[in-house]
C-alpha cells in the first residue's frame, strides 16, 4: 500500500489541453537509439510508461535536414515517413495511459550537418561549436521565415503522430532559439539582435507559431535553460535567465527548466547532490502560474514531495532516475520504496549517447535491451525446472547474477572471500565523491536478503577442491580483477622493469588501505594510462591527505574518457584547484630513488620529477586462478555433479561496473534458456 505521504505525487496535473495522471515526468533524454533503432527506442519509452511515468518524452527530435547531428542517434521528424515511425512510439506510450511528449529541435550552430551537407544556420557568421572545420551562415530574413515554417510543419507532423505535448526548446546551448537569445552567439544588428527583446523575438515567434499550429489539442512546453554557470557571459538565473521566464511567463502551457550546457544539467554525483538544480530553478514558479517541471537526479520520494510542497516544482522531472529504474513511480505507488533501484549519478548513460551506441546503465542492465533481447527490468522468465547455482565472488557481477537467478527461482549460493559484500563497488564508494556507488551493492543485497532461495557466505575464499566437493550443478566464477603494478596499459605494452621495487604502490593497496598504503610523506606520482575516473579520484584522495601529487598521463587532457560522462572539465579543474601538477603527453621513462623520469610521447625528450612513490593506474588482470584450476579438472566435473562452469564479469575481461552488472544479468538470463547475444537484432 502507498504511504499517504506520497499521495501528492499521484495527483493529476493539467497541462494546457491535456492532463497527466501523476507528477512523474520523464523529461526528454537521449537513448543513443532514436531514428536509427526505432524499435529499440520505442520499447524503451513504452517501458517508462508501463513503469508509471505520467509523461514520457522523446529525445531531441530534429525538425529539418538543416539540423542534422549525424552520426548521433537522435530522433528525427523531417517528413511524413518519420511520422509513421513516431506514431508507433506514441501508441506504445498511450497503451499504458501516459502522455507522449516530443522535443522538437533545430540545432543551429551545434551541428555540422555532416550527412545533409547543408551549411548550418546561426544568428551570425560563426564557426560551429562541434569539432568540424565548418562555419554557420548568418540567417537572413528569408532563412528566418523558412525556419519558422519548418518548426510549424514539424509541430503539425508531431500532432499527426499523436503527441500530446510539443516542445519549443531553447536549452543546453544546443538550439537555434537559444543561440539567438545569447549575446555571445548573436551579433545581429536587425530586429533579431541587440536588445533583450530583439534577441528574444524568434523564441517568442516560434512559441506563438507552435501554439497556433497545434495548441488546440497539444500542450506547448518550453524547455529552457535558466542558468549557464558562465557568469556574465551566459544566461543567469538572476539575470536574463529570469527575464526570459518573466517575459514569456504565461505563453507556454508548461515550463521545463534546467541548466545549460548538458554537462551542467546532468552533473554526476561526484560533483553534485540530489536536487542540485533547485538553487537555480526555484524562482520560476514565482513568475508564472503555469506548471513547472525540473530535474536534479531525484530518486527519493521524500525529496520529490519536498520539491513540490516547497513550491519549487509541480512535476518531478527525471531522465537518469527513470533510466536506472523505469518502474520508480510504480514502486512508490505500491509502497515498495526499498525496491527502488536508485541512480548512482555516474553518467554511463550519457557515455552511450556520446559514443553513438544505444544507452546502457550501471544500475539497470536491461536498459536498451528491451527490444533486442526482450528484457524487462522487473520481469524475468522462471526456470523451467529447479536449478542450483554456486556463485563465487560477491562483487557487482556475482550479486547481480545471484539476484536475477533468485528471481528466476534457482537455488543460489554466493561465496565471497572477503568480509564485506560488493567487491570493487564497496572499495570505490569510499573514494572522494563516489559514495553513491554503494547503491549498486545495496540494492542487490536488499533484494537478495528478502529472497528465500539464497544463501550468502562471507569469509569464504573457495578453492577448486571446495567447488568440486560441493557438487553444485552450475558454477559461476565472478572473482573479479586486480590492478596491475607493472605499468602495462594502453601505451606501455610490456612490463616496465624499473617499476618492480617497493616504491610502487598499486591501486588495490590504496583501495584497501587508503593513504595508509603510502609510506613516508614524500611526493607521489600518479601515472594514468587507464584514462577514466580512477587515477583522478586517487590523486584527489592523496592530495587531500596533504601530500604533493603529480599527475602524469600520455593523454592530452586529464581523464579523457570522462568527456563521455560529461565530467572532464570538472575533473581537470578539481585537480588544478587541489594544486596537483599535471604533466600531459608523457610516458614513464625510468625510476630511481626519489626521481621519476618521464618522456614526451612525441619527441622522447625526458624530464625528471621528484617522486618517492609511483602509483601506476593502467589496466587490470583477471583473478582467474580458480577458473584455471577448475578448468584443469574439467574431466571430473560430472563425477561431482557439476554441469557448467563459467567465468563472468571482471574475471573474464575487466571493464566498467556497468559491464560487470550486465555480465551478471546476462549469465542469469542465459542459464538453462535459449537466450543468446542477439547482436544482429538491433533495430
Ligand atoms: P566484479 O566487478 O566482476 O563483480 P569484483 O572485483 O568487484 O569483480 O568482485 C570480485 C569478488 O570476488 C571480490 O569481492 C573478491 O573478494 C571475490 N573473490 C575473489 N576470489 C575469490 C574466491 N576464490 N572465493 C570467493 N570469493 C572470491
Ligand atoms: Fe544513473 Fe549511472 Fe544509470 Fe545513468 S548510468 S542512469 S547516471 S546509474
């Protein structure tokens, strides 16, 4: 039964001519699928509706070939062919009683039109803000008129496709309407440039055009960035950001407000807390009577209720919380708060889109696999007959395999060598800024502890002999991986002999003992050839303990892969602010007592760095001893009643936590079933 404290979340809200059944609003978010994998995109959106989100939105939807952000997999509504495809999407969302929203976009200078080869459109002559050597044209009056017609036509197509809410989008520094609004992009001298009213003109006109075209049946939403965190160079929530909302206050049926650009809007938990946008968006409800939706990684129903009762929001917007748990509203409705799989704020979901592949999530291994593999986040087929499974290793791989197998009805035994559950997640969650990552463990342990068919054993390091003696039919080896200390990684492909002494401290020692693993108090060098988060977080931890730290990497920026998780600028800034010396484009050359030599990766020129301890953060090796020992005795498995032995997750091939979770889940789905990779079925 639902807790009455949360009743307010289930009140219907009128949005212009339509009404949403509750206050849960899945705001537009990329899926990495869009028009390229329509069946997959549609199935993901349908799942959100089934999970109880009152409104389910598309990702940004290009209105015209002059807004072509190929090769990114966004949505498209260029012509009637697209209408047929999108109609299926709205029908899927309506099947479950939700409203379907479409975020129309013209990307302006945020595109190079790589596919269509049309010269991009912008308020002024300027280079585009993507990496291509392409300039946008300054739109003349005919271009502006054409753009207004395209937007209007797209809105009419959206209405024909069955959408209930049509967006006019000026956000993320990715849209023509925002480009016209911003002084830094707009240097026009006609009635569309200069004064605030002139820069706002196109936005106002397109809003009116859209209402005129489809406002009889569709609600008109504005998605607008009230703050850009650029100081006086950008929109500010107490400056023009506010002025825009005040000027257009009653014109849309809904205000969807957030921060710009995307890296500010979708900040990770390493850099912000739940509800972090409220400080910027709270004013909106004071200047409009229209319903307001906002985001801020809300996963707790109490925080949602507070945001509504305190008059900050009318509708609780979510992208990431709805990815991590598409059934979040249903679980609140059914009083199953502890079953909510909370987003950890890691942005692996944005990395999918940024690497132009379908979405994936650290917490929800089924996301993006609804159509291809037929995976439902809540339902999993039961086993045809009873099966017993021994899982060795209680990290994310082992825990997810155990949880999903328990759900399928297997008798599950999990043995973990250590004294705590969670493997790498438990250790990494102790690092600065990563506390929420423990949710990966906590949700799974919560589910496992409720399951009657699961036995959990800590302090149980198993050998091949143990496994054979138990004689459990299926064995999954999820024993994880350990970080290398020999320097081998992307750049150094063979072990560096000078890293063999005890002035080298491995990542695992730091994860297990913190800075107590570092002897003395001399300067530390972190060598990062992993290029994701680990080296920067360790550098931060060591610098916070008061030691001098130098960060050396062969990459041209700190932690380049964090660009995909929208964190790179913040990561590098944080290291600079902590006083960490950063040496880019260098590899390791030699290490003698207190002196580390590093080499420029282009010229080979050497330089020396004061260094008492080196921490190589390069790559990991599977902990595969058990697997090899058992494999060597494969001929006696059947004598012991063992049918299958499989290694999964980091112990097969070390990767990110999302991959470990996926591996555990896939193992559970595959066991005694016909489930296969389904690689050829992505549509
Ligand atoms: P993954 O990400 O694949 O889950 P982790 O490294 O997070 O990998 O977790 C692996 C877990 O396996 C660790 O907690 C480790 O203590 C445990 N483990 C390793 N070897 C054994 C073993 N022989 N018996 C039981 N547990 C083991
Ligand atoms: Fe949240 Fe990470 Fe999943 Fe994205 S990938 S929804 S940030 S848990």
